């Protein structure tokens, strides 16, 4: 059996992200910049995190980087 490193593959290349989350623990959260009912509700993105608090932190950074900081973050 070949190992992934010798093949030049990462575990993310072999497994779908949802499967990887189950192996590593944590969860996949659907997040967007802003609050429920806001104009960015349709611009959701996936965040892999240990818990909701971590997901909100990661999503907050992504919202800041995209220029949508300061309008809040929603994850479910």
C-alpha cells in the first residue's frame, strides 16, 4: 500500500471535506457575513471548525478579509 505523501496527495485530496471533518472531529458550518435576514445571507461559505464559537471566529476573519467586517457573522 502506497502512502499519500509518496503519491503527492493530501488527505483532503483523497477524502471529501465532510468525511475529513468526521475523522478529525468538529463540524462543517454554513456561515455568512451579517445577521439573519441581511443582504449577505445568500453569500454563504463553508467553515470547518471544532465548535460554533470557533466557526464564528474563522468566519469573522474571512468577513474582515473580504471587506464585510463589522456587520456581524452568522453560522449554523
